[in-house]
């Protein structure tokens, strides 16, 4: 199917206010990974400043935000395209999920994909620790790909590997001042919702509003995950993701 062409007027007519909190998952080491390289907190602070100086500058409109919120808007050029961001010198996207379990499914899938595309890398012998953090957002202009009229093109928005239609839509959405796109997760077996936040101005709070610690174990058989508080356990067999042809490389 050819990509639909949405005019500014059509997208604007679909825009609605949206607010809430959404979850994103990162490796738990983040700021603490440098501790093992130094002897004191003061030395760590110096090392962190030196590392920070080597990174791209945080965009001015994002400098009031905690690094966990601003990081997706900081780096470019973007080497590989993602669902709502084209490769190259393109604007950042903060990908998040309405439920932490969906965010875990997303990160778990991409861990499986890493091993599928790196056949020489041995499977991990131990689980990894991840931080799920929630952010608050609010905007007057958001679109929902799971609702009419945009849901008529669900097969395009949920394609497992071809993101071109979503990227075209996101670029058109930015031109009309739309700052959030709600869409169906294709990695969560329950197809719960994700939200793509397109601008730093959309965050209602400058720091995360909640956190959870998850243990994630990825093996050739699938994904296992557990959270101590609130207590939760998840597991997905690799076969659940078999529709993505990239996992066909899995050894």
C-alpha cells in the first residue's frame, strides 16, 4: 500500500489534548558506571564533567530537563532510523510506553534483536538490571494512530520493519505543531500503547516522577523479567516475536 499523504489541515483536525505519564527503560548503570574507575565522589564528579564535555551539547530548549529526559533529543546524526525518526540529522524522539510492562517488552525485543544480528556474541550468563522511569507530559496537540481517522492505516503504522510511513507522518506532524503520537506497540504481545514525544516542551515535570528496578534475562529461548516492587514477573518466548524477519537470523 502506498503511503497516505496527510495535509496540515487533516492532521490538525485530528489533534487533541493529551496528558499523563509514560514509562521508558534504561540500563541501571547510567550515572554509576564511573564509580569503579575512581576512588572518591569528588574524582567521580571530575570524571563525569570530562565525559560530559565530549558529548554533543544539550539543545537549549532541553537544558532544564534531567538527563534521562533530554538524552533522546541530544544526539545526531542518527545512524539508524526508528519508527518516528528518520536516519540522519533529524530531530529527537522520546519513545515511551503507557505501561512499564510494555516498555520491558520493547527493550527485551531489542536485546533479542542485538543477539540475532551479532551471531558471534555469546548469550549473557547473568541477568541485567534496568531502571524503568516514568515521566509526566501534557500537550494541546497530540494524535492517536489507534483512533479514527488515522487508524484506517493501522497496517502501515504497525509494520514490523518498514518505518517509512510512520517517519513521513511524524515529519508532517511536526510541521503542524503536534508534539505527541500515541500508537500501538508491536512488541508487546498485548498490543498496549506507546507514546512518541516529539519535543522537550511537552514534559510537565523536569524529572522522572516514578521509578522501578527490573531484572531482565535474555536467552536463546526468550525473555524473562522481574520487578521486586511492585512485585511483577513477565516472560515471553522468542516465538512470539517470530513475525519480525530480522529474528530469523537468530542462532
